[in-house]
């Protein structure tokens, strides 16, 4: 049985992401951080790519916004350890959570929601 990946996100007082071993997860841009935070909460909900692209890059043409979303998702995927990646980060019309999948496959704890 594979070990579950764990990522802790702290969203109050600034963005912080830490892997289970205590290592900081560094994302290259604020929009990439915002995308990961948005995808992490609430658990189990998927989001249409069009909605995500408009939310983060609404001031751009649709094609450019979708390209930026693909780039941001790729950066998140490359930054996460393999155990924390969900099959959801593959190209689809809807983007499910990259983390926090049920049945021990990952966990996300936001500040103030500790178990």
C-alpha cells in the first residue's frame, strides 16, 4: 500500500504550503498559489476550466487565459510530489482537486480546520 501524501495549506496571513516532511512547497507566482488554494477548498468539488481561467485571468482574451491556466496547472503538478498529484491534473474540461482526495490518498488542512 502506498503512503498517502500530505500537504498543509495556510491561507490566513499569507500563503504557505508545507509537505509532510516539513519542506516548504514553493510555487512560482501568486496566481499559481491562488489556484492551488482555490482547488483545495472545499474538498471533492471540481471546477470548470473556463471558470478558473476567467477567475484568475479575466482581463485577458479567452485563449490566453486558458493557456495561462494550463501553465499554472503544469507548474503545480511539477512542484507536487507524485503521491500528492491527482489524476485530475490531466487535461479535462473540469479540474478536480489536486489534493485532499478521500480514502487516505491525500490530505489538505487549511488554517483553522485542523483535525
